[in-house]
C-alpha cells in the first residue's frame, strides 16, 4: 500500500505494509536512520530494537515513538506524520532561528525565508484563537 509520510525534512511517498512497516532503504530515505547489525543507527548513535523488525521491514512508528517523538496517522493509515520530539523542539527554540518556510506574496509569487538570510527580517504572526 502506498502511504505518505510527512517529516521535518519533507513529504515522502513510500510502500508501507501493516501500518508503517518500511524497507531499510525507505527508512533511511525518510528518517535518515539506517539498519545495521547493532540496531537502527544515525551517525554514531545506535538504538537496539529487534522488536521493530518484521520480515525484513522496520516498524517505523514504533521506532519513532521509542525515540520519544510523536507519530500521527489518519484513519485510513495512508498519511503519517513523524513529528519532532520535545528535545529537538527545545533546541530549535534555543537557537532562535526560524524554521524554513515558503509563502506567497499578495501577487502569488512564492518567497522562502532562506532567501532572506543575512538580511534584517520582521516576522509578524497571528492566530485567531
């Protein structure tokens, strides 16, 4: 079954089975973590998780939750969100650097925040609640 996975890195279309069971190659493409004999690894950090392996596929939702990160899925389990954990959000806030985003101006031309790096920028936000 084809599923869409949303992460901080982008939107990915994957071939998922039984929830969010992905091949090791898809796991690495979507999350940056890779399957090694010592566990699921990213750089020098490895997390032993043999219970996440099912017939050569990795239960990405269980692994992501083990890392302390939120996982959401729609009712049909075809769209998944792998969110950032509290520590990553805290580090982002401590950096005082706004996350990358793109929005259109009044004429519909898209503008990216990264295009303004090195310039003084005033960001005004508003919410209705």
